[in-house]
């Protein structure tokens, strides 16, 4: 479990526009219990060793299909596949 329940992350690309823009800061609850389709999450990309901010499309047996709101500018589960739930860093609860 993370030492602090709340973390702040910067959005770095256009994949979540119009909801989130590059340079926006999101506040994420690291001690979340549940996520649902439609929630925005911060997760560790399994291969690129980077953090991404995406919207949950669906959840199936501990695996999450994560999508960017801006389909034309998003690398997401449509290109790299589902992510493991254990790679989720936090559930976005606000924009700072």
C-alpha cells in the first residue's frame, strides 16, 4: 500500500481531451477500493515504464481495458491491450 493516500500527477498528452488537457494536474486516490467503467485512472504502462492517465472502458477478471477520450491521439488498450489491476496507481478524484 502506498504511504500516502493522495498523489498528484501531470497530464502529459492530448489523449484525454477534452476532459483533461496537457499540463493539467489530476488528484488520485491511491487507496481506492473499487473502480468502475467510466472512472479515470493513473496506471503504470507495463512495457514503457511510464505513467498514463486513461478512462476505464471495462473490467474483466482483474484486467482493465483503459481508453483515452481522444481516440485519434491516444495510445491505450486498443493498441497495447488490457492492463493488470495491480498496475493501477490511483483513481482520479479531481483536477488541481
